[in-house]
C-alpha cells in the first residue's frame, strides 16, 4: 500500500513563515475593520450535521462536501460554508435578539474542488452578516465594507462587481428549467455561443422571449449604461423593479467609492442556492479570481424554522489575499539571542523573559556552546547575542 505520510492531500498545503505572517496580517486587518463598525464575532463548529447544508431550500452540492459519520451513524460534514451555520445560530440561539444583528467570523471552510483546478479545499474566510434591517440600507453598508476591505490592502487596482441573482432565478423559473448547472456555468463564463445553443429549444415557443432575456445576461456588463440596456431588454415588471433597486444601490455606492472601481454585471450568478437578491464580487490586482463574494439571502434563516429575516453578507478569501500579500508583510526576527552558560540555565531563561516583557523579541538559544550560538545568530540574521553567566548578562 502506498504511503502518504510525506505529502498533504490535494487542495491543502503547509504554510511557512512569511505566508503565515501574511495570513495573520490579513485576518487582523479585517478583524479591526469589522470590530470598528460594531460587529460581534461568532465561531461555528468545523464539524456540523449534513442536514445544515442540504435540504430543498439550502443546498450545497453533496459532491463538494467532506462527509463522515459520528458514533451513532449520523451523517456529518466538515463546514463547507460559513453563512449557513450562522443562519442556524440566528434561528436558534439568537432567536428574539434585537435587530439588526451584525456578526463577523474568521474560520476555515472545506470544499472538495476538482483536482488540478488550482483551488484550495481548505480556505480561511473572514466575513460579515447583517441580519435584519432595511434592505436598501444594509445592502449599501455591506458593499461599503467590502470596498473598505479591498482598499485596506493597498494592492493597487481593486474592483467591485455588483449584480442581482434575482434576474437569473426569475428567468430560469419562467423557462421551467430545474437542472440549471450547465446554464449557470455558461453565463458565469460568458460563453454566449454555447448558451445560445442550449437555449435553442425555446425558439418558436411561448418562452422564447424569456430565453432571449436570459441569453442577454452575459453581455450586460460594464458601467452605469448597463441599466439603460437592460431596461430596453427586460419585459417583465418584476425584472424592471429589481433593476431599479439595483440602480439605486449602484448610484449610492458611486457616491462612496470611485465609480471607475465599480462594475455592473447582470450576468453575475452564484451557485449557492440561498442568494435571493443583490450579489457582488471583489477583486484585487495581484489575484486573478474574486477575493470577496457576497449577497442577499432573505429566505435562508426561515428555512431553519421560525420567521424569515432578511439578511446580507460577504466573505473574504484570506488564502487569496494572503497570497497577494506574501513578501509585502515583514516578519519580525529576534532582536536578541540569549545564550546561558552551564550552571546558569534558569538565569538565562529569566533574562530572556525579562527582555520579552520589555517589548524586545528575545530568543533563548538551546544549543550547548557559545560558538554554536554565534553561528546560529549569523544564519538567522540576529545582530545581538547576550551571554548570561557568572558575571551576569552581557553582550
């Protein structure tokens, strides 16, 4: 049998030194932003019952979940999503709390991605959820916070894309399409020729107009002029109403952030079934994929029992942000290496502890000789070596 004790599973990896510093820096930056805006932290279990993530109204593809059973034979899953467990908390432990609730988290999710896809199976996410409150107000706050997160990393060009999942969901329902995964992927990839081929079955039927509107979604991408284009194409009152709401949010966001950083994409779709309205993505210059993903989910909390509560939130991919920051975040090396002579080991540790309490980064050397300590200091780039012995401590 082949041994796998020297490698990590596909989709996972070890992190060393600067990578760890970049990840912690990203997490702490977001934590400061969220706390400064009045958000409270929650942590959900890494191991949840499978039912949290899979029912008729909140389905995550089962093949993307890491599953196992407990000692009673009940099906469990490593957390593939952070919003669903938080919705469970709101519907149970936080039921009856004053609204709006403003929550944030920083924790790992686990998803099985196609091998060779270049995507991590273990991802650290930091994000927020706004539970309750007015839709217009909370949408704008979530978008503004997402923009602040992007700006906080000083990464050059950043971009925020906004859309509305309601356009896609409405048209899919009008066409009576139940298994929409292929169409969703084609729209996401803006593969209009292939999408036209798939929708050709509706030509000459009473659903042809809805199919044409669905076909138009990938091309409705750009600045504010997208709203005028969509207004001419969308025939349904429901779509026009959603479009007007999205434009109002876009206009308000452009007053808070530079308009050239904001893109409208009506072909923006999300594979998470629970999104019901506005959805958005955030990008930074150094990373090719979205580092922020979020949107509105007004029916999710109600699916756990009790009343439905409107909500919106987003998650930032800390893995991706850290990858862009690696090399830019300075790791702090020890300022002092402390070597204790034989018979003075406890004195050396006490001296090292005192230096640390005074704010120095002091490392206690565990080797046997002073020559070894000097060589080690040279290798690590430590410029000061203090010796603790019969005469006390000295350089």
